[in-house]
C-alpha cells in the first residue's frame, strides 16, 4: 500500500500467471475508489475493497488484451462496476476466443464495455479527477489514466521500467509506440510516477534518462499458459 498524497492511496495487486498488475485507488477521506485493469484473480481486489470499506464503481481498462480483462466478468458479478475502454480497442472483445487460444485459456466469459473513453475526457471519482490520454502503439486504442493532482499516470502496457510494452502482437505498431512515449509520456513532468500493467513503477524523469525504447516480447508472458 502506498499513499501518494495526504489522502490518495494506491494498492498494486499482481495477478499470476502473466504478472499483470491491477490497481485499487482511493481517497482516504471519502473512500471513493476506482480500479485500473484486472487480471485473473479477483479475490485480492475484493479483499482490499472490503477491508477499506471502499465505494468503488469504476473500472478503467487501459487496453483490451485478454490478460488484463480476465477477471472483469467475475468482478461484475460481485459488485456494480462501469467498465471503461477506448472504442478503438473494442474490436478485441469480439476476438476473445483468438486471444484465449494464444494464452492457452479456455471458457472465457465475455467482457463488456459500459463507457467509452477518449482523449481529454475527465472522469470524476469523488474528489479524484482522472484524465484520459490516448497512448496507442501496443494496441490502437490503448489509453493511460492521469491523476494530475497526485502526479500519477497509469500507463498499461505502453511503457515499462527500462523498456516499452510489446509490439509482437496483431495491430501493434513499434514506430507509433515510440512516438507515443516521446510525445505523450516524456512531455509530462519528470516527477510523474508511471504505474504499468507489468513490473515496477518508475518515473517520467527516470525513463527519459534510461529507457532503451525497446519493445518487450509479449511471448515471454505466455510461456507457461494456465487453464482457468
């Protein structure tokens, strides 16, 4: 658990077997909360929400890779959630069967989108303002969620500590991803914390100084597929 300001708290939950990070974010004063991405195992997420008596109705998807949406149907069965996604990635929802074959996962319930998000949208979660930045490259509709007042950017698979997200997948574009990182991520203040869907957090300044701008191979995440 990390407190980023006087009242804003973020908990990262890592979901095996693909190392997907999801985040529970809330205002300690109001208990208003939102989620960013969701891997397979929803019980730790529900545990954080219950233990902290959170009012959580928003789920922000950074993109529509199956491994970052696995728990969405089960989570929606447990609580009222509005799932947000950029419309440029909605085509992936119609191809979950193809993704499930790649990942070795069978019988995947259908994920849904309740609210489309686009560049410049500002979503109010209690006192927290969440701004949408379109950050394509890994997928056409990849977005990042910016909590400017707390200096937090949830970047999905766009940028990792020391590298970039994968582009060895259909519809990905390496050149566009590099352009996104240079023009959308690296133009933010150096102190902004980057919270990716995989690996450790970093900062804009650290990545400007050390990132190789080399895409990670997606295949490394699916070497040991699990049946769910």
